[in-house]
């Protein structure tokens, strides 16, 4: 029987109860499931919530206290405890669809990929600006470059636990700024690992009011660009020159699409992304996006 450890890192987020309810409703047979909760708060604030949910939960739950305020500590704690054939990661502000795990596992079997990514669909409320809903700026999808997926994310992923990938861990130096998942999957593919996409392995993430703003999107794209720039290997100056050129093109396109509420914003965010790449290549320090300092800078998910 195939076994899966579903890993959820949490940091002071009561929505975790909704996440676990959706996991409990999974339509899955002939799979041994366990849920691992890694609590990244110094005060172990999720312990009571997990204990209450565990009483009626259909599968075992392993609670791990993994302080403090560094998401990589929590993610690595999940990997250290995991013993299944696969580990799956979702976030503590998401809910999964009933067929989520089936779709991930089916894709893993069919493609023999070492990691399988599913989409994360943003859920907007009635107060969200119309341009943001229509442009769907918050959903997360795999990025295909030249026919291949080179990196990934941990908000919806299944990872095969085989050598040499089972030994990979998340970089603690990135655990408060973000980009640790991008770095992890770059290293997985550098080791020869392959990443596939399961488009029907759906996960849903509500967009809170503080993220339904252009300023938040700009900060997020800047951080994403900084991460990619930081991970550039080899010819850094040519890479920076290419990123500058791309940023300039996107700025020009922002002006050309000024009439379009969605188009101009998407082009501006692309420009910010490439500017972030330049900053990352040049060693610009990333802001804190996770833990106690995050609320003073840029709210972000773990």
C-alpha cells in the first residue's frame, strides 16, 4: 500500500482547523495517510487546536513543535519526521479538494516524476477590486520553461521520498525572507529530479484584505525576483543585463497598456519581478516576510 505524509506548517493561524477539515474529507482509498503538523510558534499555540481535531480525524496526526518563526525549521521538521513513500505539502491557510491527493498520486504514477505540483486557486471575496478578480493575480501555477518545470513551491506539492532527494532540506537562511521553496526545487532538479503538473489537484486559498492590494503584489513580485537573482549561478553580470533589458521592456509595455486595468498592472508586476532579479544578483538583502517581524514589512504566507 502506498503511504503519504501530508505536511502542514503553521504559525499562529486558526484557519488550520479549516485546512484539516478539508483533509479529513479527502476521497482516498488504498493509501496509508498520516498528517504531520509542524508548529513554528515558540509558544506551541497550535497544540490545543490539533488535539481537538485529532479526536475525530480519520487518520493519525503527528504534532511537532518546531520553533521559532522560521518556516524552514518547520518544513525540515516535517521531512525529519516523515517516513512515507511520499510527502505532500500544503499551507495552513488553504483547503484541499476531495480528489486532491488522488490526482497528485495518479500523476506521480503516470509520469514517474519526483515531484508533482498542483494549482492553488485564489478565492476572492466581494470586496476585492474587479480588476484583481478578473486578472487572478494571486493564484499559483507551475512555471514551464522550454517544456520543463525547473522549480516549484510547497503550497501544493507531492514529493517522492527516494535517494538522493529524500536527503534534501530547506535552507534556514531563507526561512524568514522567503524563496526557500524555489531554492529547494532548483536543487532537486539539479540532482536530476523531474517535476510534473497535476492540473486537477486543486487547492484553494482565500485572499485576505491585506493581500488584496497592488502594494502587496509588488512586494511579493520583488521578493520572487530577488530569490531568482540570488540563485543565479555563473555569469551574473550578463544575467543582470538581461534582467535589466526585460524590466525596461515591461516598463514600456506598462505604458502601452495603460488603458487596460489588468494589462498595465501585469506588465508593471513583470517589471518589478525583473528588477528584483537584478537586486538579487547584486546581493540586495530581502525583507522579512515571515514570523514576528513580518507584520511590520510585508504580509505573506509561510
